[in-house]
């Protein structure tokens, strides 16, 4: 994992970038913008790390390119799942075969695990019922909706977003 100073500097750089995008460049805005950035950094640097059972996780330790790719990929999966749910609802056949499955995830970062649970719930036809330990309990409308989970594609995509997840 990166050093705390480097991660803190990344957070500070992110604050400056956001401020530069939304601010004008006269003296008053420069002065108050820098003052605000310093105050926000001072107040927030203690909450940049999540401690879970003696392990510290940095909140912003992400691969931002993979996060963007993952967001696009998840949007596409949600679109496809919407079509499948609509077909099930509109067809005369009874294609419903509700299932509850439990699978084990290798994700350790708490935000990665949260992203996995929320991604499953956001996808039509599936919902995360419970997370206990490394196990996720998922309800699906039928076998087809559990495919991405069974082949481990969701785990793989999310572990790419969190850089140090496979170290």
C-alpha cells in the first residue's frame, strides 16, 4: 500500500482539482479557495482511512480508469438485465425460477465488498440479501441472473478497481 503521506497528497490534489474546475481566478477566490481546501483537508484527513480488524484501508486507493470502465460495464449489464426482466414479465411463459445462492468473495477492502453488494442489488433481477464474512447471499429471479456471479466476473472487475486487492 502507498504511504500515508502520498495518499494524503493525492486527496489534497483532488481537492485542488475540484476547486480549480468550479472556481474563478481572482484574488478573493484564490485566497478563500486555498483556505477552504486547507480546512477541509485538515478536518477530513482522519477519515480517509477505514480500520477493519486491525487493517487500515485508504478510501481513495482506487484505479480511477478501471472505476470508469467498471461504471460503463455495470451500466451495460443493468441495461441487459432490464431487457431480460421485461421479457420475463411480458412473455406468456412462466420463466420465473426464484433462487437464493450463496457465494464466497475474495474481496477484502470494505468499499470493494460494498460495491459488489450494491452492484448486485442495482442489477434488475438480483438482490443482495445478506453479507456474512466472505459470503454473499443473493436472490435471483432465475438461473440466468446468477451467471455473472458464478463465473466470478463481478469479483474480477471490482478487484481491478481496487488496486491492492490482489496483493
